């Protein structure tokens, strides 16, 4: 079994594990069943990719989307790892290459969608090729409580039993109910080794805003971040196309994406987003789960997400490289009514609908939060020790007022109209506006008619929206969306409880907020970063791969800031593994320093290692002693491969050097070489 540290550096280009990764890797390598819940961008994929290289046999990775699999396969192949995917999107040549790799024993990672498990012959095939580990990505898809339920994930438990191999399941979002169902469905209820490494993504700035000319709000948010890759999530297909057109008309690079598009058009959109810098995709939630693009700088929701889990998953697509990223979520009363109606009109049993209402309430509580959003968000996942400073409410505390009187007036208007009307009619009553509907129903004679003139219509809409956010009122689908009180509203109506509301949430929200993201590099390093990005783009286009497969933004930023002068220094840059150093090292050094480094191929293989420095010292000694200590002997030298072997010796003596170099070379160089090796040890 190979050691983790050399593989971590040489294959993945990392000097150390991220927090929480090492213990998960150790458990997976040891053959334990594992459930790991890690934040998006926390490095989940490495926790099964690295063990796959350390263990014998093939690791099967069950993954939900073709785009996600293809991204990870490309990244592994680029790092020199045998990986392949069996998907419906394969060409015949790609499928043949996968089978050849399995038969030859050179494939370490085999990706497949859960739907493929429906084929009866799959289990027999996996037994034959020597599968030793199953890894399940996006494991929350197995849960009815999760937000991306996939029925075919239910077959994974059967596969684990049939192959009798350990299983490692990974997800970024799983509350208590979802975790319990994952354990039941994948591990037959037998508790796996569980790792819960927190949900905090401190690099992501959280912000919500009430809808107020929402298209302008999205356009202004994008304009303040022009040139940065972003995603805009919309609730409808038509809205994706409309906002994409508006962004293009405003001078942005934007495309739309939704499930109604032709498959080839979706593939083109995915490829453009992966390969083009600064492109915005305006999409339904069908987009993004399969996008492993690390340098998405912002995510905006033009409509309220379905749940707090869905929200967390979708904003988690920003800032996967760890650099600062931003989010904006717009919400309004119509969003809340729609989400409530989707729950109430569904076919789920009553207890499921009650849980779904509670989950939506949690998201609305986040939208209408009075204090730190991160504390509210992470509190939902039972994380109580929270440090923020990166949300809109920490930037500018909410303008909170005692809303008890306003809420009691609204509840009274509902009560006196027998809870048969929506917010629009109730606001007409509170404002004393004698519409045909108000007059026809005799509501001008109500005691609540005209009692709410201290607020205008927009302010009352915000009050009703916040009442829904506090789960004081819900639309009733049997009454065509009429608002009805919940039990939580009764103490307020009776004067037994008070409630605070946000005054600032009703203010105009279309003003541009200054970006929270700082300039990526200093003004001095910015031109070099642009040149490195241009070179990366050219290489990516030539290879027809996403730009970040070559190097991520984070790696290029470190190159621009540290300006490595040679391959040894380049090897110390985060994200530069041995394979990428060999493939791209000279090219990027030429951009940085104006000329590539002239280095023997054998020495190049030792770049970034201690043995490389030892090799250089041995080479200098050889030059000094080529004609002997007196400079009068016949010229003699070692081959590059001999010097490399000596440089990598941990312990050496005269006999070992004589076996490596031969008697003549050992006599001339041996003593001096041994001095260098002792000093290096």
C-alpha cells in the first residue's frame, strides 16, 4: 500500500491535507464503512480519490451527473491517474478505453451514474474487474428528505452487499433526518464511521434582499462584479432566458441553461462555462450540481430556493477554491406562497408535508433574520459556535422595530374576514381603500378598515411577508391561497407575546452594493496574473479542457505573487503536482521569467524534492573532480540516472556506491558524494 504524503504532493499538488481530510482518508484506506459530511469546497473528492490510489483494486464512484463525472475523470487523467467513466454520454472510443483499462488493470477509478446499476450484468462485471471500494458522491440523493432524491441511489446498498466491499459516502448537506436515511439505505442501518466536519464556508459572503425590481437587482449585482464567473438561479425556464438576454444587453457575457433545452445545447453551455473566464450562466437548479469549477466568484438567486438544504448546496458552488466569493438571494411574498403551495398540493403524506413546511420555515427564518445570517444558517445544522463578519447583517445590522401592533392589525383583519382572503385584499382593508371587492363584501364596515394608514402598500407587503417568514400565517390551497393563522400567531393576537420585524427589509433594494471581494492580486502583480491566465486559456483551448484543469485561479495567483524562478520553486506552488510540473512547468516559467529553464530530464523529475538539491551538489562535485583532485587524470563522469539514484539514497556507504557507480567512479567520487549525503541526511 502506497503512503499518502507522496501521492498527495505528486498527484494532487498539495503539501498538506485540509482540515478533516486526513482522518477520513485513513478510515477509507483502512477499509471502514464511512459517512463523511463536509462543506462544499472542503475537498470531498480527494477523500476517495487518494484512497483509491493507495488501495489495491478498482474504486467505483457512484456520481449523480455526467458533467460531474467527466470533470473529475479529466482532472485525474491530467494528474496521471488511470480513471474513466461509463456514461450514456460516452463515445464508443471512450467506452472502449475504459474497458481496456479495466482489463489491463491500469484503471484505478471507475465512475458511473446510479441509473447504470439497474442493468443486471453490472454487478457481475464489477466483481470480475476486482472492485475493492465503493464511493458514493452526493449521498444525500438517497434520502427522501434530501433535496435531490434519486431513486436509483437505493440500489447502492444492494451493490455493497453483493460485492462485500467497504463503502464511503460523501455529501455536503445532510440534516439529522437525511443522515439517518443515508445510514439506513446505504449501510443497512449499521452505523458507519461518521465524520461531521462542519458546514461553515467562511469565504462565502451571505446576503438576502427583498425583491424590489428584481431584474434590476440582479443586473446591478452582476455589474458590480463584471468579468467574474457567476451563476444566477431562477425559478422558471422563461426567466432564465429573459435575465440572460438582459445581462447580454447590459454588456455582460451570459448564457441560459434549463432542462427544456436540447441535450447538445446543454452540453455546449456547460463546456462554455467551464472553459470561458467571466461567463455568467442563468439557470434553473438543473445546472450546477455537475459543475466542479473552483473559481465561481458569485451566486445569485433571482427566486427563493426550495429549502435551506437546497440553498446551502447552491451557494456552495461559489468559491470552491477557498478565495472570497459572494451570494445574493432575492425573495418576496410570491416566492413564499409558491413554495408553500408546492408543499401543500403535493402527494406526500401529512407528516412529510409538515417537515417540508418546517424546512421552508428555516429558509424563511434565514431570509428574515434579525441578526447574523451565518449563525442562523449554521444553527440549522446544529453548529452553535459561529464566527462571521461576512454577511450583510454583520456588515450593516438590521433596522429592527417592535412590529407587534402591525402584526396584530393584520391578524385581526384576517380574523374578521374569516381567513378567506390573500394579502392584497387584506392590505386594501387596512389602508381603507374602497375597491369593488372590498365594497361588495361589506368590508368597509369592519373595525380594521383603514386602521393601517401608518404604512404604505409596500410596507404592509413586507409585514405580511415577514409574518409568513415567522410561520405565523400560511396560504391555504383549499381556499385558493387565502391566508390562515397558525398556532404561533395566537399569543400575539391575544396580546400575550410580542414580535420584532425588520424595517430595513422594505427599503428599495436596487442600489448597487459594493463588492465584498477584494482585488485578487496587488496592482503590481495584476499584469502577470493576466498573462498567466491567457497562457492557461490557450493551453485549455488546445487541449479542449476547462481552464481550471490546467491550473486553478488560486495556483496562478500564487505564481503571480511568488514568481518562482525555477522548477524547484514552481514545485512548491500549491496545486502543482509532479505530472503538471513536468507538463506545464517550463511553459509557465517562461511567462513569469521570460525564458524556460534548461534542465536535464532526469533532474526535472526530482524538481521540488530534497533529492533535487542533492543532485545539484553531486553534479558540481563531479565537475570539480572530472579530472581527479589534481586535475591531471583522465576525464570521468557519471550518467544522469546514476547521479539521480545516488541523490535519492537515504543511507549509503562505500559498498553501496560501488555497486551503483562501479569501481572506477566510486574511487574518484565516492568519498565526496558520501559527504554530501551525510550533510543532507
